[in-house]
C-alpha cells in the first residue's frame, strides 16, 4: 500500500509540472505544450542571429529576451519578459516572425 501511495504522489507531481510549463498566449489560450517544446534546444542569447536580436528590440522594445531556443530546422523560440508580461515568439533565421511549424514545405 505504501508503494501505491508513493507512486501516486510522484505521478501527481509530474502532471502539475507539465501544467506549470504550459504558457498562456495573448488570447489566454493554453499553447500546446507537446508541440511547443518539440525539438527546441536552449542556446545562449548571444547565439541568436543579429537579425533576430534587432527585430526583437524593434518590435518588443518594452520586453527583454529571457531565453532562446533553436530547433533542428533552424527556427528560433524566444521568450521575452518584462516585470509583468511574458511572451513567446518564434522566428526564422532571417529574423521574420513565424508561427511554430510554419516553415514546413
């Protein structure tokens, strides 16, 4: 019985952690965690192409880049933040804003 209790506690913690990782977008809809987290690897902010850094500074002047990720197909996921807001955007290597998986042909 103790084993069953321990297993259920660990299972509940895993479900809560996934809920915490889901982020609300501007329309207050949950982004699909599975699709959002697919194949993105965290990189240093300085590794972002200059074109992306410039467009982020221009389009989101009130926000700062908190984290950056790259996928195998060279698209970037950028987490922007200020004191009250967090925004997740996706960009191509040339600095164009895209929706996730837009670049598939």
